[in-house]
């Protein structure tokens, strides 16, 4: 399987696309849980107090929304690093492996948060994914400034 003429295991753009798709799936998951819960709680989006009233939604519904927000936070570093790596011509099977590892851990983080929501497990997935970003950024910096 190829992506932009490269194996998906050599490209850092393929995992970036995978994380975009995962984020959009979590957006769908968020609204698939939020809209029925809002209806059940009789929340009116036209009410000026509406955003604050989302606090009455069940924890499971709020967890998915929180996870969607998390996918809009730290992964911005991932996307920037993917494009820097690609544009600088510093892709390798190693950097692609780090990128795929990051995506896998973010998906694991989402699944934990959106289902069982065990904070120590979430923290482990988050920490490991952050370490992968640090290693990747360090490798790109060393190559770019060597």
C-alpha cells in the first residue's frame, strides 16, 4: 500500500491523515451521544444559558466531548511535526514509525476516555504518545541542524 508514492510505513503524512479521520469519527461519536442526551435532558440550544447547561449531561457523554477537545489540542504539535518532517525531506521508516505509534496511542487514549475512562490508563497512553513526539522532534531537529 502506498501514500504519495511511498509506503505508508515510510510516510509521515499517512498517519497524519489517519489521525484526521479518527478525529472526525470522534466528532461523530460526540454528536451521536450528545444529541440524544440533550433531548432527554430537555436542553434547548436556543436558551442563552445553553453552554453552561451541558454540565447536566451524563459523564459518558461529556467524556466523548472532552476527548474530541483533546484531539484538537496536543495533536497540533503532531501535525506541525509531520509537515515539517515531510517538507524538510526528513521522512524515514523510523519517523513514520514514531508517527504511527503516536496515532495508535491517541486512538487508545480516545477509546479509554470514551468508554471506561480510567485516568491512570489515559495518562499512560498520553505520556507515551508525548514521549514519541519528543523523540521525533529531537530526531528531526538533529537532522535539520546537522
